């Protein structure tokens, strides 16, 4: 995703607030950031285990489906900074082209596999085809044991969930999940949660796509499933909507210094959300996104105020 104009302007501001260790992980020609990423990232517990995960992770759709040397160097800087700032969850899929291989190779080269919580997906039909695809994902990601395997968009979920339950029992995977990116599938996700045995649900949720508030987030809490939020910026459409609009002065009350932080803090203000996974391979955007994972978070009243401001005249 190309940076939007208001975010680009914000990130060009040279305020000199970046610490020396962090600057060492940014590209050599990078200007200082206009904010300090949190020294202690906000953590959320996985309900089924109590494991603590940082509340902002990294998505890889499009951003890590790359092959050119300059793109790989950029992704390397991004992953290095992500882990140095305490980031852990990185989410991929065989649907994302080269992304799994890029994640696996870069994590190996940087020596950061132990720091990462790696999630990927199975996206095919048939039990045997699913097993073959998942084995390929293990190879591409360079792991012997996977933190989270998810059924992508619920494709042939019955077949794959049966395999995943066996693999979890044997220790090949730690957690089982289901995903979708569209509100039209929320009822189907809810049914899967009600049936039990689901550790994580991945869903779309943002100021632009608030439908999960109707039932699905409550269903996830009742099922004690961790929630991963995809499309937190609605694939960039949200930045376009606020193009030319200033952040409200009162955004400073919750520590927001960019629109990305505004959007992410609104999501993280919901107690059912475990982790949001904005996708990027831009190291500066990683620092911006991770800065949202810090107190204070908006309460219900502030979230309503944020939603009203976002929904105002474009």
C-alpha cells in the first residue's frame, strides 16, 4: 500500500525524538520520527492459554509478496525494526504469493525466529491437498512447529479443522484459527466459534467496517477465542477519506500523533481484540503502527467520539 498524503506529511516531520538504538534499525537516509514508539508495548492475553501477545502485529498480504533486491532490503529493515521494538505476531498465507518464503528467509537471516509468533493459513480444498499445502508452509517459513494455523476464509473448514486438531494434539501447531476478511461471513465465523475448539478468529474490523460489533466480537469473547483484526485501514481507504483533514486536538488525550495511531487505537479500545495486523514493509510505518500499542486507550465514550469524527464530512 502506498503511503497516503497526510500520513506521508506526518512522517516527514523531523522532531528528533528517535532513540539511537532504534535509528540504527531504520534505513540510513531515514529522517527522525515525530513520535516515540512505546518502550513497553501493550500486551493482550490469548484466552485459551494466557500467553501474552503485543497488541499490534504485522500483516504480509501484498507487502511481502516481493522478489526485487530493493524490496527485500526494505522488508528486512522492517522485520528487524519490528522485532527490536517488541513486535511478535506476523501473519501470512499461501494465498499471498512469495510472502511465506520471504518471512521465513528473512527471519532466518536475522535470527529472529524465536522472537516471532508466526501465523499462516491453509487455503485449498480436500484433506490431502490441505496437508500438502501446510507442509509446504512449514518449509517456506523454516519452522518445525507453528504457532498458529488458520483456515483461510473458511475454505473446506471441516476437512482442515480435523487435521489441525490432530496436529495440535501431536504438537505440530500450538493454536487453531479460522479467518475471513468480509462481514458477509461473520455469521459463519460465529457458528464455528460456537461449535468450540477454535483458539483464534481473524476478522475485518475498523472505523470503516464496524460490523463485527453487532455480534461477532461478543461471540469471540464468549468462546474465549483470541481476535486478530485484519484490514485495520480498510486497505488504505481510510487514509484517503481523511486526506487533508487534521487530527483533532483531543486525539492527544489518548496519545495519538498520526492517523494510523488514531485508527489502531480505536480498534484496540475494544477489549475483545487481541492483536491488529496492519500490513506494510515500510520500517517507518512499522514504528508508527507500534506506537498505537500503548496506554492510554480510548474508552467507550472516546471511541464514539472518534467514530463520529471519522464519519464526518470527508
